[in-house]
C-alpha cells in the first residue's frame, strides 16, 4: 500500500493521469479547430448558394464530412492534427476563392 501514496489521485482512483496540455499544444489545437470550422463554414455557404441539385448533394456530403471532423477534433492524433495544419489552409483558400471572398 505504500505505492498508493506516490500516485496521482486519478491513478489512485483507477483512472489514467493525463498531464495538462502545453501552450504549444493548445495553440495547435486551436488552429486545427479554426481551420476545420472555416472549411465547414465555406461548404455551408456553398450549399446555400448552389442551385444544381447534384452539386448541392456533393457539397452536403463534404460539409457532413467536415462537421464530423470538427466533432472529433479533440480525439485526433498528433499526426491527424499535423495533416489538418498542412492541407487545410490551401483548401480554405480555394473555397474562399470559389465563394468570391
């Protein structure tokens, strides 16, 4: 029982201790959130502007994909977050151009 005194309270109660995020990790997660939200917002705008039903359905599917990405962003692996940071800025720029922003 002496080891119980050296454990973090979470571990002592049967959970797993997860250290707090670093400042860099918080910034990374915020950038990921902003990028995913921006892409989803652009697709939402494109859906509302589209008059062709087939194209609207395609845009709705893409919007649903990015909405799901937004919901699961907290459980993304570091590699997935890096992929978002690497690829989403260009996608966001392309979508904004398509919207005429």
